[in-house]
């Protein structure tokens, strides 16, 4: 079985514009700004043998605030610029009850099945409680990139940090410790 790092998109790979204290998504590919250190962090994880799989909620589509085509264009640009193995998207909102909408683990579970991933040897990296809860429900270890968004409920992650670069370093350290144990 393979190992993976599941990654939220907005706030982990790219800057999430904050409106009224809440992180949002870019609405056009031109607005996409890859965060500092992301390319290097992903390269290090890839070199260590991890699959890199994005799992992202995009409820603005269900809310009528965004078009699927724009989300797809943003994701294509990310895939052109970053070494990603797959991008999984849930376009639903909470009332839809979709099993793939985080905090439910559907996107992670489906990707794990598609790529033959050992979830116990994998990680979920996100910037919101929904990401961490989805990772926990899937059986992954979790890393919260903690921006201290107002109104976010408390969440217990295996590790808290301030960037994907820090998350990557921690993951690689954990793997190194396991090899030497």
C-alpha cells in the first residue's frame, strides 16, 4: 500500500482571502496565489514517497456564488504549477448531506481506495476544523495550519503549525522517527 498526504486547498496551498473574518476561495485562476514554501514542501514530501492528494470543499458552487468551470480552472492551474497526484472536490453545502463534504471523510476514503493508500500511514493537512475532523474520521494523522480564524471551534490535531513547510518538516521527522524505532 502507498502513503499519502491529503491537503486542503485554500489556506494550505494557496492564500485564502479572508472576508468578514472567514477564509474564502479565490474566484478566478488569476486570483490564485500559491503560498510561500509550498513548492518546496511538496517536493520534499514527494521525494519521501508520498502521494499528494488535494481534498477541497467548494460550497460556493452549491450556493450559486461560483461556477464549477472556474473551480476546475483554478484546480488545473494548481496542477500545472504543483506536483499533485489528484484533486478531489466536493461542490455541495452542508444541507445537501453529501458524504464527501468535509468533515465527512468521503473524499479521503475514495482517494485511498483509488490509489491503494494506507490511511494509518497517511496525513491530512488543513487549516480548518472540518479538514482535521475528516482526516481523523478517515484514520489519518492530522496537521492543522492554525491561522486562528475567528469563530473556528476548537480542534485537536496531532500537530499545529503555521505553514505547509512546517507541516512537511514535521511529517518527514515523524517518518524518520518511525524508521529508527
